[in-house]
C-alpha cells in the first residue's frame, strides 16, 4: 500500500533512527572477552570484559539486546547537562541551544533498550520532553517569518527538521506562487500576514 503523499515528503522517524544507528559511535562495556570480529561493515574488537570499546550504535544495540554489554551514555545524556540546556532554551527565546544533531534518535535508543545505563532515566525523559516543547514553540514563532526564498532557524536537530519539512515544502511553494503574481497598482492585500499564517501553523501542529 502506498504511503499518503504528505508522509512521502519526509523520512519516517524509524528511518531517521536507522540512520543514527549507522552513523553514531558510542562506548560499550562488554561482559565478555573475545578477539576481533569481522563484519561486512568492518572489524570490531578485540573485546575485553569491563573495558570500554568504541563501536557503532547499531552494534552496541545488538550486544545490549543479547545481554552481552552495558552501554555508556554520551556525556550530554544526563540530567545536569540537559537542565542547563533547558535553561538556555528558556532564557534565549530567539535562539536554539546547541544540541547534538541526532540527539532525539540517540536518546530514544538509550532510553528504550538501556534505561538502566542512563543516570536518572525518568528525569532525563522529562527534561527531553520539556526541551522539545520549548523548541517547538520557538519553531512555530520562526515559521511566522518564513518567506518564499529561505527560513533561517539554525540549531535544529534532524528529527525537528523532518517534522517541519512537509509544512515548509507546501508553504514555500505557495509563497513562491504569490510572489510571482504581479501587484496591481493601487491595491494591497495583507491577508496573508504573519498572524494568520501563525494561527494556521498552530492548527497543523
């Protein structure tokens, strides 16, 4: 069955998670000792019990699901770091606090399969939710300023960009059409003002 057209404009969240699994390296603490293993994607190891080793996230996920390792969370996946980022988000309404580009996907993997390896996992979940909501509010505000050529919002993560993509493709297409229509002398139509587009965006969200 074909996907609806609006969903074909963007990758699915599962696809973004798959990309993050392939592109992200993490530290893993094995529960076993073993020499190098060779896979199609490369060679990994040697493995020594309790000694951290850097591996692709997908390898770490597989070993964790087999009960063969603990995952070492990245330095940013802890309550203190996230609380500081939340404060930055709230104190700077015109800016996005710097976060890892794939922070949402990586955090989801850790919290789904290895919550026991994450310090204060429920607090981390709550902080990530708060950060997401603050950033969504900033995004809606920024969309009111979009024009037919560009949208300037730096610091967005891959999941956030993906959520915006369908709306932006439609909105910028409409704006290009409107911009190409010659203005009739002596007339002016301000019906497509920021306030109206902003309220429409709230309906979409």
